[in-house]
C-alpha cells in the first residue's frame, strides 16, 4: 500500500514546475491581450483615411476584439489546440484587421459592387460565424456518453503501417518526379507561379482538360511528398529504433530535399506554404508549448509583414493585378489577397440580385468535384468564379471564404449552424491529437518498451497538424479549388493507416 501511495510522486514533481509556467503565462497575458485586442485594432482604426465610420466599421472592430481575445487565449493556454488556433489566427488577420484597414482607407483589393448595406451584412455574418464556431467548440468540451467512452477505450487507435509508409515514399518520388518532368526540371520551381501555371497549361490539351489535369498533377506531385515527410518526421520523433536504422533517416533526407523543390515558398501559393510550415512544425514538436505559442504569435507578424513581399514571386513583372496606391502604412492590407470580407459582401449582392440561395447544390458540386462536367452538365462552378464573372471582373478566379460558401448555399441560419459544426469538429480533433501525442510521449523508453520498438506512430499526430495548416486554404476558399489536394491527402492517409495494435514489424 505504501508503494501505491508513492506512485503519483513523479506527477507531483512535474506539478512543482507549474507555478513558473503559470507566472510566465500571466506575465505574457496582459501585453499579448492588450496588443491583439486593443493596440493593433486601435492603431488601424485611428489611421487617417476617407472611409466611413458606419455600422460595418464598428462590426469589424468588434470582430477584431473578439477574434483577438480568442487568439490570445489559444496562445496562452496550456493545451495545444492546433485547428482552433489556426482558425482564430485566420479570422483575426483576414476577417478582422485587414477589412478594418480597407474600411478606414476606403480601398479594397477587389471592388465591392453592391450597396454599403451589403457590406454591413457581410461584417455581421463574419461576427456571427466566429461566435457560432466558439459555441460549437464549447459544446465539444462535454465528455461523450459512457458507452462512447467505453467503446473508444477498447478500440485500437489508427496508426501508420511501416511498409505502407515505404510505398507512400515511392509514390511521392514518382509523383514529384512526374511533375518535374512535365515542367522541364527542378529549376522551374524556383521561378514564379505564373511560369509554372503556363507550363502546366501548355502540357495539356484543351483548357478544361488543362485545369483538371494540371490540378491533379500538381496535387499528386506535392501532397504525397509532404505527407511522407511528415510521417517520417513523426517516426523519428517517437522511435529510437527508427533513428538507429539507416533507411529511415536516409528516406527523411530524401523527402526533405524533394519538398524543398516541389513545396518551396517561391513557386507555391502562400497559403499552401503555410500548410507545409505549420504541419511540419507541429509534427516535429507536438508537445512543445514554446513552438505552439511562437507559431501563433509570429503568425500575426508574418501575415502583416512577410506576405506583402511574397507577391513579387507570384507573377511576371508587369502582369500582376492592378492596384491602388494610398500612401498609407496600411496599404499592404489593401493590395494583397485579403478580399474575403469584400467577396462575402459581393456574394450577398449576388444572391440578392436574383440568383438566390442554392440550398446545398453548391456544396454537392464541391463534394462530387471528381465527376466530369461531360457527365454532370449542370455541375456548379467555383463560387468565386461565378461571382467574379457576374461582377464582370477580368480575373474572375477570386476567393470565396467559408462564410460566403455557407451563405450562398443555406442562408444565415445554415451558415451559423455550419460554423457551429466546424467548431465542434475542430475541438474534437484537437482533443484527439492531444490525447494521442500524450500517449506516445508517455510510452516507456527502456529496454524493449513501446518507445524502443515503436512504429511510425499515430495517424492523428500527423493528420491534425495537416488539417490545421490546410484550414487557411479552406477558410479562404473556395472549397472546390481545395478539394483536389484534400482527396489526394485522404487517399494517402488511407494507404498508410492500420488498426492493428502492433504494426511496428509491418505484419
């Protein structure tokens, strides 16, 4: 009995370090919350500009305050909530600070064609959506029923099969090699996105075939390489045996070099590179609060400072989109692709112009993206493209944020319900990620214990960081454009997943 009473001693010893961490959190809380909730929004709101201080202005200020508070909470919490943290980072910058700056300067990246009332409604929908997401996440904190907990306790977790991971590495090499051959060699990946797009389009037949074929080719050439790198990274983190086996480090170096070519930040969309960066960081450091907090805190600075300079790599000189010059320090937020609130307002105007809500038809086209238009002649087009063509834009390939997609399909009630469901799912996924990584970290490391003979580890430990990074693309929209890489990622995950309790030997 005496031994049993002393077993919690290591936990008590770990708890002794809790007060310094708590003090550090309290020391960071005041300046961080003040900066995100008050200082930065106030600095943007008080800039000189011709924009009206109307209802949209105050709703955007409220969005900044709410999302800034939740982002600060994500940074300061002791729990690593990857998907929720990525959501609040996106909302704070793209749906809060950026539209507030555009309102102050009365300058938007994409023209807003409707009346000001539609912009007011769009700002209200943004705020309603993020509140609904928070409500859904709050509902997910309640524990599932006893029967569900008992079922999950006896259900083996999804883990990565070692030999299938080797197959994924071969597929990654084949897919990336095919993409390089199609483009004319690795050097093209260090030019710009326009040259790569033209090379892909030139290698296909018709324009419709080019769009579908180039999207598949690019997804097949980038997604398996990224997932193979993530799974190998996770394997090296959780298994000492993998670090002593020459094949695994060699494969990791090969995948790292492959990703440096096909997933580099020069020739890829910024949001895709954020996916690569976030997923790799959270896979390599799943339990590090320092890395988690640094990723979210520095994400604000990256979005405000680094992203504007990334535009120079996107197109050839003189072929980029026309831009307004305001001379303000806020000008980068009106020149970049932070057009989400404006496009939501345009979608509201588009619906009110007589098009009406599609009541799930748009979402069905997204879910069945793989069905060719020759079979489904009435298949919906990308909503950003639909609204852009209706506006008469010369470059109709515009963003369509998740708010606009849900509003276009289901109206205000459906949009709020959709965000509540997204928040619920994000919180459950974050909780599963924390549980799986904690279980792997607690595995013993002496002798022939699980950590010594471990396989590549849990699928959730890689899938959740990938979803967190890719959520920037899904939130920005459109969903239809992001489905190709999602489908390839799902197929790769299905390939390597097994539910056997001990797959370390590949049997």
